[in-house]
C-alpha cells in the first residue's frame, strides 16, 4: 500500500526493539473478549485508476451548475470562483496543517484567519468576528445560545422567514436545553411581522434573516429598536453574503449578533457542504462568542505575530463551562472566503453585488411582463418568489430534462405558498438563460 | 543522530496585511460587462459596501503563497500531534472531491439528479457500519464535537421517550474537553470518573457513580493516554444495568480498525472523525466531518434527513417522528465524505487493518525507545499513541513547552502538549502509520538530543524556536488587550 511505508525489515527491527514477535501481539493489550474474530467485510483496495473511473461514474450522474441552468439559491449559491482561489487553497502548507496550536509555525494560517476576521467585521459592520463556525444554521443556533446566556431568559423569537432548515437546526440545539423557540409570522409584504415581536414578552433575542428566505430585505433597525426596548438582543442572519455589497450592513442597524452562511464567498456548493458559518458580534459580547479567535501580539523580538486568543471561553480550558463544545471549525473555508474577498476587493465586491441585482431584477421584470405574478412587492436581493400557472409541475419536469432547474417549489416549506417558487439569479446566468426560462415557463 | 538534520534556515519572506497593500480601483476578479440594464437598489436599504482593499490577482497570489511558507503541514514533515491522527492526506482524494459532479452541485435539486452523491453517502455509511458493527449511521455532523452533540441529543431523546428524566452524564477525567462541553449543551451535569494507577477506568468507580439519574457514560477507547480501556465490557454492563447508554468518542479509531468493533464491546452510539482516521486534510482548523453510528436502540432518534435505498433509487427521508431533527442546514460536509470514501476504497478492508497495525507498532516503538529518556506516564503496551511527561527534565528548569518549541528548530511539528490533563506536563505522541522508520528514528534521536540539551544548555530550549518566522509570542498580552481585527 503506497501510504504505508514499512518494509518487512523495518517491521522486524521495530518489533525487536519492542520485544514482541508479531505486530498482532501488541493487540493482546486488548482483552480477547473485545477482539473481532472476523475479517472486515469491506471492498478490496482499488488501484488509483480504477478508483478514478469509479468516482467519475458516480459524479457523472449528477447535475453540476456548469452544465445545468440552476435557478435555485435557498442557502447555496452559484457564484463564479476565480481559478486563483482553489489553486492557492490547495497549497498543502495550509490544507494539511492542524489547528494552529503552535503559533510559531502556523503564522500563515493565523494571519490568514486574522485577515478573514477583519474582512468579516467590515462586511457586516460588526466589532468582532470568529475564526468560523460549521455553517449558517449552527452559527445562528450558537448566536441564540449566546443571547440566552447573556440575558438569562429562556425564550427566543425566530422569524418564520429564517431559512426553514436553519429553524429546524435551532430546534435541535435549543429544545433539549429547555429553551422555548417562538416563531414570528410574516406579513403580506414578505417581511417578518414587526408588531408580533412587539407583542412578545420575556424574550432573550429575536433572530431575523435579511435578505430573508424569500429574498426580501428586512428592516433590521426597527427590529433592533423593538427588541432592545424589551432588553433582548437583536440577531441578524443571512444566507447570501454577496448582498452586503449593496444592502446596508447589520452593524449599522443596531444588530448585536450576526450569524450567516459564507458559502457565497467563493466556496463550492459541494452538495451542501462544507460551507462556512460566519459569526460576529458587538464588542460587549466578545467573551460570549463560541469557538476560535485569532488576535495580534508580538514575539520576543517585538515583531508582529498572531495567536489563538481568549481561549478561556473554550472547551479545552473550560470543559463543561465553555461557551460552546466546538473544537474543529471550518478554517480552510474561512481562508477560502478571505482569498475570494481579497480577489474582489471593496470595489469589485460592490460591482459584483450590483451585477447580481441587475440580473435578478431583469428576470423579475421579464416574468412580470409575461404575466407571471411576483408574490411580494418588497425590495429583494438575488431571490424572489413567483406564482407559476396551475399545472406548472409538468413544465418543471420538462425543463429539468432540458437541463434547466426552474426554482425551488415552496409548498413543502410554506403550505400556504403551494404553487409558488423561489427563484434565484446570480452573475453566472446570462440574459439568454433568463430569456429562455421566461419563454419556457410561459409557453 | 541518524539521518539528516531537518531544520535549517531558509529564506523567510515578509508579507504585510492585505489592507497594507493594494490601490483603490484594482481587482483580482474577472468582472464581466453586465448584459442587462443597471437597476439601482432600493435607497431605503442601500449601504456603502465593504471597505476591502483592492488588489490585483498577482498581489493576492503572492500574498497567500508567502503566508503558506510560514506554515507547517503534514506534507512539510512529521506531525505527531497526539489525538489528532495527522496521517498523510492522499492527493487522489482531492481529485475526487473537485470533480464538478461533486463540487459544483446544488443540494436542493430533485433527487433524480443526485443519485451519485446519495449512493456515495449510502455506501460510506455502510463502510462505517461494517468497521464498527453498529446498525446505522448519520453522516450529518460537521466535526467530532458536533457528532458528540448529535449522539448525546439522541441519548437524551431516548430517555425522554421512555419518560425518564436524567440529569447527569459520566465523563472520565482523561476525556477531551469537547466531551463534558457536549454533555453540558444538552443540559447534563458531567460527573468525573477517575483513572486508576494503570491509566484506565475501574469498574467499581463506574458502579459507584452510575445511578438512575445518570444518562450514561462518554468513553474514549483507546483512551487519551493511548491505553485500551480493558474493563469496557463490564463498564458498559454496569451502565446498561442502570438504564444508561454508552457514548464512544471515536477520535482514536485509528488504533483498532479491523481489531475491535465498538458494537461488540457495548457501545451504543459513537462518532468518527473523518479528518483523523480517514485521512482527510484538517485544513488548519477544519472542515472536518463527524459521522455518528448507533445501534438499533437509537436508530429512531437519528438526525434527518436519512439516506435510504428503495429498489435502485436513493432518497433523502425526513419522516421520522422520534428524530432529534436536523444538525446542519444540508447533509453535512459532503466534500469531506467524498475524500474519506475514496480513502477507504484505496485502502480496502485489509489496508485499513494494516494501517491500525502500523500505527500501533510505531507508537510502541517510540515508547520503547524514549522511555529511558522521558518519564512515561503509564508503562503499558500502548495503542496508537504514547504519553510522556517532563518530570525528568523539570529539575533543569525545562518544561514540556520548551521541549516542544525546540523540536520546531529541528524541523518537526511538536506533539500535543499538556493534554490529557491527568498527566502534568504531558507530551502526547501519535506518529500514525504513514511515517517511515527513518523519520521516526530521526524524531526519536532528536528528542534524545533535546533531553541532553535540557541538561547541558537549557537556554537553547528556553529560547526556542529561533528558525521560525516569529519567535515565541506573547499570548498573555494578546488575551489581556485583545486585538481581533485590523
Ligand atoms: C479525543 C477527542 N475527542 C473529540 C475531539 C473533537 O473533535 P473535533 O475537533 O473534530 O470536533 C478531539 C479533537 O481533537 C479529540 O482528540
């Protein structure tokens, strides 16, 4: 086996030093009654080329966005990834390192993550950002737990326009800890019902996604006002990071904690993961944050350097009193996002967001012109809800066979919206693609 | 000393922070002309966009290339970081993960367009079941700790379903910090189980602590001292006898593949770390992947969606009323699953057993050759790792930290230090199976040389490292006056 370098002589010499006859003799340290008698019933080793052929065949059954016109976002977005980014990311000094426990030989990772944290704070307008979380849903769940710890209240409010899967994860995380999750309904404008939050008592926080699951931009500042008056915390979440190139950032709207998904920032969709959980807060909540943080310091010669810091929040120091159980995070995805943000720059980021917006608005307008109903009139970014004509399922299947995925049916998530679809457009779809979709759906 | 000296001085290039470079108006991204009309964004919600530096593609490429040279990875050299299983990460697995059919696919397309990915997941679950004898697997958790959380949530749901309220969970004091932290997240109070003079748990201790208010026990086997918990079967019986369940932390599975099946020894639920045992790169912090396996008892409580096969079709099924729910937005770290699947097929069943055999051989070899030089915490045949301490070097004023830093000057990544907590000044060495005997000998000889230095010229150790990008860093002031962004 090419990954196992020992020759029979190596093994013999080593066994002599240890003073046993066979390698299996070492396993006598395991009681007989615990040892398996049967060999593993697993496939035999494959050659590299047989393996490649096998993997190619599996991958060939899939529908990559390079071949399909996919008008779905809903938490996973098709953005162009510059060739330089995966190339740099594949440098194995980055990819084959562990968590930077030895800072002197991990300055690459540490500076990279420090820059990532900085760009995330600038993107979201917040004071502090962590070195990453698993994904948007887990980051949002941890944000709610932070609020519960901080306010000592055992109830949280979550907008019904937070991603449906995020809400499911929140219930998984919070339910057994005895925290009540109250959903905030939405109104006819496709926005979370502010008045409903106003009527709630004793809530640790309200979580509002913006742009929300329908693509509609929420008025975060108003929610912040209402929840602050009730001594609760304002949490904003998001799934489409590119929005912040155009949309007013959460920090400028009085938000206390932001939790979102960073997959849009140059990370492959990869059938849903690994993505990137972004988590940022105000300075006041810094010590409640879960997971790793990188900070600056100096070395013995006074030279600038970077270290993992404020570890007194974490499980390896605090064990059951830690702010979270997280250990490994999504560090390489964070570096991936940093490389992507650096490649775009501030100017490029804004322009890219504008192009995305132009395209989505184009499709919206064309569909309206063709008589398709746009369900919510409010301002949206990249995604919007439409009502397709009765019996559209057939058209949907026909389009699928022509390698067009005409949005996400919403009935499964919002029964009242059966027959409605969530459409998404990014810079990767052309005017021709959109014109074709309009033609086909109204044919 | 055998072999060559690994550490020497190369050219170390400086590189400023991203925002200390660049000029307004540059861009490293291929921005197209827009083929549709410009539409202004609603003024009420419009913002200024992020204040990022503007850089050309070349500047970005040089920036990260230079940063990378300040890092040490498995591809750079031996990385015997105990408990982390830093084995070689095969390159062919990267190829598979980057196939457009795996990397460029949306998670919410109709199932008929996802069959390859679902089949891969289904088969990977099957491989993990076969390795452990467990009945069912979820691949959803994002990392080891996330797997622990899923597992403890299932234990919690199980007791709840039976109408029982249990408030405590047993956690041996050799356990990783994530274990008590995961227990606490589910509302359990962790109760410490001590280790005996042989470094393992005693049945009597577990019996004395286990009661009907205790949900179960979290066991790492082999434990973090690299020792097999010999009393595991009896311990599991005691726990089961009081209606509790046994959680297995599978971080150390690399020691026992093909030798022990967790289900056979009484484990009810366990996690895997694909980024340890199954050779996926750790990425300088993650992403990992922490699948969880369960016996029949806990199958109804597995997270949804579950991957199922009906006739020749694979489906994502959510209709499980007793499920703990979803652990992540989508199905877990699929890209990591692809790599682990590819690794298992490259190794085959026999290869995996051989990997465990060599991992254990290497650790015992190191233990034997170093036990005269360093204080060995527990002198027994070890599994995949061995734990020393600095007790013999302490009289010279030299600590584990100093020895670890000196290893850096010689070109090795240091072992895990100061963990497990039961060994003061712990030096936890896990060589893995992919190191050559020459590199292992070189590592041993280097540590012996460092022990001589500790006695004769301790200042060499106190000053170490000297050949890295930076020297020792002031962690105290980093924490006292945190500067977390620029
Ligand atoms: C014994 C043990 N348990 C759990 C974990 C946590 O795993 P992860 O970092 O994947 O969350 C680790 C990781 O170092 C470990 O060594």
